[in-house]
């Protein structure tokens, strides 16, 4: 931060009129620097998997011994009529061998096991391997034939001729981990008594399943078929809403007896909390089932003997027998454990740890390697654009009007040295300045659509002067010269979140950068609940935030891109009063409504290019830093798809297709509970 800026500032404020030549013009946004691996191999769906019966099936020897002892039915009876078959030609290192353990880490407590009612099992992959949904979005980055999720519990689907209905076929004869049949009744129970029941704290609700305010409907055709009806033609984007969390399929035979609609002696609080932390095993369709939990210490998953996927050689999946999660207080423990060799995976998402992780990975005894994803780790500076939510005084109203003024947002953007902030987090090629808008690593990104306002403190000073701000008391901070704040310093409050160390560091740097152009920033770091309350109530002014997934995979969460529903975007949510949209936001809403319903990828990309130009040209959010996630994985793991990103459509566990990961026998580590299978009450 150069001291000469104060001289520039003083000179500019003596100028009565600000000339356009004092303001730096936008410049082309530079392309990013490649890091690590080469091109990711991609496949058509028929090169990845299919559904169908094989002549014979195999299983681990120790499972076969349980069958011989009468403790399990034969594998042929445990598999569905048409298991999902993952093809050897798709596997990066081929057909696997049984045995071994994946040791992982969770930094969030296990609240309970009712994922359908919004309880978390601890994130960090715990929820992902417990859940199975109609479709599977995570591996979609591997497809080259269509921008759609992979089939999962739904084997295939077909649109009606007019495009308003979608017939979805379900896997036939698959079983839950307790041996009970999976069928359309489970799907319909989830739809009618979880998603559409306003009393259930599900991840989505009836308003989520609407298009232009008109409802989407779902009905059962037969045990293996359901029928979707939409108010518009071919809304293919909605397939992504049938995945993890949005449509976690609940086992009716377990949940209905606890649901008030079926049990008058129960209530919704009981329904949400009846699956307590250590009441294990839990009925699941996932490849592994939780069987033991030492509260806040350790969690053990064991293979599901009823899992419904096989490889093309007939081996029932998963290959690994066990997955464990060490419990801790935050994600730092996962990274430290991976560096030390006690944990097999971490997502590198805090740039401040990158150099240490890369250095450790290059050492001879390192047990892990690192894959670097595309530029999708992005930090923005958000200004509260609401004209009324959280506005309690004339002073609040004046601040909001300032934030809604383009020249002020441009002044902030010109004040941000994104390259310098990035290098303050981590030296090297990992970060650079960000223009805002769509992630440079997104398949929808068009670099020519990015309007990039360069770091130019001189321009920021001139813009503030043009808005009437002067340093009237000589303290280095500009003053309001009119309105309810006349004579007072221009002071902006800035929040960062304790859960993301990078936002704190960026905020601290931003305080100095804005100080250099005459703006005083009061920075506070908030913990999760306090931060969320401030956002929801609109009682904030400026934040440093990591941007949402919608800006990386926009077609999966398109309604988050513009003020279409009341809760998004977070920097302009609607309260009890109608939201007052800025002119360019009205255009955005129209573009995104078209984008959400457009079936053709190229047409969608063109619409999003227009959207990104509007976003960046008007500085909808102030661009901060562009970086990338890293994925650190144990070297002994085989069959992890080449180039697997830690975060794209979903997070790591949903991307690596863990059921196909295997470890050579000579590299396998000791299991915590060898020989154990999930034993449910019905099986005892």
C-alpha cells in the first residue's frame, strides 16, 4: 500500500470536476496459469456403466463364509435383477481386489442419522457415502456426451413427446442394507411425507419444486416406475435436483412408523431426532453402513452386503471393506492428519496451507499425492444491495443507497489488489485477481464476457471525489458532505467468517487497501450462527465470502444466480418488504429464467455469457481472488478417476466413486472391525 496514494488523494479532492481520463478503463481479463495434471479423460455414459444381469457374481471370501454359515443369503439373492455395472474400460487402473480401509476425518459433530429431516452426520464425506439418490451428479465431470447427472437408483428416464412429463425407471429388486426391498414406495414416501410436508426440516420443500410458481408433481406408476410432470417443456436442469440432499431417498419401512402421518403417537420433533448418534447400524442404500460411533471420537463404516453395484467382472462392490472417520473440531485436523500419514484424504481449500502440503507431498515418505482442480475456489467482496432489509435508520438507508450506486462499487473494485491479496495468502501460481461472476474453471466460462476493472487506487480516489466525498477534517478518511451522515467519516463494516481462515486474511488486507483510498473499514470475524443471523436479517454491510457452487456448475443451481427466489443471492435477499431490483438485475432475472429452461448446452452458454457481462460490468459483487482446490489422496488408492476435482458438481466423496476404489493387498492397512457386517434388528 503506497504512501504516495494520500498525495494523489489530496490532489484529486482539490479538483472540482473529475475527468473521465482519471478513471482506469476495463482491461481484458488474463487467462489463468495451468497447474499440475493434463487433460482429464472423459467418456460417454455407455462407456461408464449400464444396468443388467450378469451370468455370475463374486464377493469377498469372508462374506462367502457368512453365506455358507447361513448368516446371509447368496450374493445372487442380495443383488437386484439389473445391478448397476461399472465397466472395466472406464476404470483408471482396472478391476480391483477386495479388502482394505479408507481412513478419513470429519470436523463436524454427528447430529443424528435422519438425513431426510435435515440432520447432518458430520459432512466431510460422511453424509455422502450414507446417502443414495435417484441420480448421481458428482461424476458428471467425466461425461463428454451430455451435461446431465449419471443414473443411480433411477436407471434411465424418457421424456414424453410434448416434453412435459418424464418417466423414470427405478432399479428392480435392489435392497436396503437390512434386506428390505427398495421400490417406488420409498421414493413416494420421500416426496409426499418429507419434501412436501412443511413440518419436516428437509433439505428442499414444496417451493423448491416449482417452476415460475407452478408446482412439479410426482406420482407412482408401478413398483419400479415414477412419473414426473412439469409446468414447462423439458426442464432438464431439474435432474440435478434429484441428487444428494435435494432428493435423499428415505426408507419408508424405517421412517413411516415414526412419522406423525402414520403414527398418531409420534410428532415431528420425534421424527427428526429418533435416529440418535450411536443407534447403529443405520439402514442405508450406500456402499458402506455406519456400525460403530464413539461419540465425538471415531466413526466406523463397514461394507453393505446388499449393495447394488458390481464391476463388469461380476464382483459385487465396494472393493474396500471399511471406511473410518476420525472426529475433530475443524478441517485443519484433516489436513494435518493427511500430512502426518494418519488420514488418507483432505481437500486443500485454504490457500495458506498449500505450500506446506506441496512440500510434504514431494518428500520421499509422503503417503499422498495432490491433484489440482480448475479455478473454482473464488473469493468475492459482497455489498448489501437491499434497499430495505435490515435498514433501521436514515444512516442505514444512506449506506444502502451508496452500495446500490455503481460508481461506489467501482471505487471499491479499483481499490482491490487481487494479485497482492492472493500472494499474501500463498506465494506462487496458486492465486490471482478475480473479475467476479462465473468461475474461470466452469465449463460455462467465457473469458471474453468478463469486464475486468483493474487495481487502480487513483481511480478509486477520483470516483469517491465524484460522489462528493472529501476529507474535510484532514484525518485521512473521506467525509460525507451531504445527507444524514454529513460531516461523518465514510466507515463501512466488514464481516468475515471464522470457519474460513482465508476470508479473515483477505478481510484484513482489504482494511488496508480501502484505508489507502480514504475509506475506514471496521472488520469483525463472526462464528457461523452469528454470521448466518446477520446475513438472514440483513444487518450487515460488506462481507468477504467464498462464492457458491452455482457459479461453477450454474446449470445445477441456476436459481441462485439472480434474484429469482427470496433467499438468493445472499447479498440481495428479500425480507418482509418487496425487493427493489436494480435495472441490470431485472435483465439478469430474464436471462437466468431462460437459462434454467434451455435444453441446449451451447444456447445456455451464450445466455450465461450475456449474464456474466452484466454481472461483471455492473460489479454485482466486487471480485477478489481466484484460486483452485487441491485434492490430496493416499497413493495406495487405485481407480480414482484421473483429474478428479475436490469440488465441482459435488465434493470429493461424490466424485471419486468410492465404491470402485481399491488397494492392492500388499498396501492394505489393518481394519478396525475386520469381519463385521451391519446387523440390523430385522436380521438378528
